[in-house]
C-alpha cells in the first residue's frame, strides 16, 4: 500500500507484512506521504481508495 511505501521510505527499511514495523513520527510520515503522492502524481481520491 502507499502507507507501507511511505513508512519504508521514512524508516529506511523494507517491511515484510508489517512485522517489526518501527513507530513513525506522524509529521515525518505525513510529509513523506505528501511527497510520495506528488512524486507519483496521484490524485487525493485515488489515495483514499488505497487507504
């Protein structure tokens, strides 16, 4: 999912099934998520569908 991609970008790690997933700073996560959305040129409504 987009959240997993953003989470792995923030932590610098790849996650397998969400196991041993580190806690994320919410602001960093949101900033990374916004960057990922802009980078991929996704629309907000398509992001809501993923979530």
